[in-house]
């Protein structure tokens, strides 16, 4: 069973809600799970040989919410190579914006560049189609947890 850190980026709380739904699903599979909103680099580094699940919305024009922007910047600037890290990404967005799910896609691209190993595909959640994101994310989390 895996040790999983869920790192949340949210403006209005949707991504946090998704994380709070994901936590008990993964715990029921026997994983050890903690949720971090406004996380520090030290909290991220606690999982460098384990698993992280990034759940972030996009704000502005393809930008990170403040609650994860600092973490992203530090992971980018202070960590180089993370080959032992396994991860997943749930990206919340809205397809009426130009940079659909831009923040989640950008975090994924960074982790790929740093040689982390993604488990599953990035889940893109469109607020236009799915106003209740948990209806899409919870089945995805269930399947993702089984792949760990
Ligand atoms: C001011 C503003 C800017 C946004 N910019 C984008 C964007 O560039 N790309 C995108 O895919 N979604 C964008 N969105 C949509 C949000 O990402 C989406 O509503 C998401 O579900 C919000 O989740 P949260 O409550 O966790 O912040 C924007 C929403 C707002 C209100």
C-alpha cells in the first residue's frame, strides 16, 4: 500500500472538495493519505520516494491558484530530478477559457521533465460539462488507487 500526499490548488474550494472526497476512497484501499492545501516544499519532499496526487484548478489565464503557485515554483526551482516519485494529476478547469486546465497541465509537464513516473492519464475536469466534479473524479480516483 502506498503513502500518498494530495496537494491541492484551489480558489473557490472545488479542488479541495475533490481532494476531501478522494482521501477516504484511497484510505479504503489501504493507502495512507494526507491532504495539503497551501503546502510547503518540505511537505512535498516527505513524499519524494512515495506518491503525490496534484489536484488543482486553473485561474487567471492558465495560472495556478495562490494556494499551490508557491509550491509549484519551489518544486521547479529547487528540485531537479525526482525519479523515485510516482504521481497523478487531476486538473479542474473550464473549457470556455483559452488555457483549459492550464495549471494541471503545467504541473504535469514539470514532473515529466523531472523524470517522475505518472500513474494513469491526467484527468481533465470541465466545469461546463461536469458542474459536480466529484462525479467524474471519484471513479477516476478509485481506479487510480488500484494502479499504485
Ligand atoms: C477568474 C477565473 C479564471 C479562470 N481561468 C481559467 C483558465 O484559464 N483555464 C481553465 O481551464 N479554467 C479557468 N477557470 C475555471 C476554474 O478553473 C474552474 O471553475 C474550477 O472548477 C474552479 O475550481 P476551484 O474552486 O478549486 O478554484 C477560471 C475561473 C475563474 C473564476
